[in-house]
C-alpha cells in the first residue's frame, strides 16, 4: 500500500480521519470500491460524532409542547451506527469469530438449564 492511500481526503473530519488511519494501517483497502465505501463510512463517523455531541449537550430527552420526548437525533444516531456497521461488514472487516465450541456459560441460570453434577 502506498502512502497516498494512507491519507484520507480533506473532507474527512477528526473522527473519520482516525477511523481511516486505523483501518488503512490494519487492512489493505487499495481498490476503488473499498476506498469509496471507506470514505462514506468515515464521513458517517464524523456525522455520528457531531450528533452524539449534540445529544450529550442537549440530553436524551427534550421538552416539547406535548411533554418530554426522546431527542429527535437519536434516530439519526442509530442510523449512522447501523450504516457504519454495514459498511465495515461490506469491506469484509467483521470481527474474527472464535473457532470451536462455545465456552461455559457464566452467570445465573435458571435451575432447569443448570448442569447437574452426578458426583
């Protein structure tokens, strides 16, 4: 990968730039389609940062004529998160899945699901 691929376009803000650097350092995303999708994911990361800051500043619940209600940007925040996850999946950057059988279940289980010891 050449150094020109490591730098995001100037339209990408701080959050998107950090994501771009992380992903291009860890993965080979040299083809045009991957670069285009990565750009959209990074721009969405910038938008997500803006939305999250505004929600943090204004609160999760706002007052309206009809009484308290969810902040209207919560839906946009969820949409950005969803877009980013789908974009990363389309780039083939899903987290590695463990191989083999799942480990023991940790935590409380109802009696009917607990293993019985025959000791």
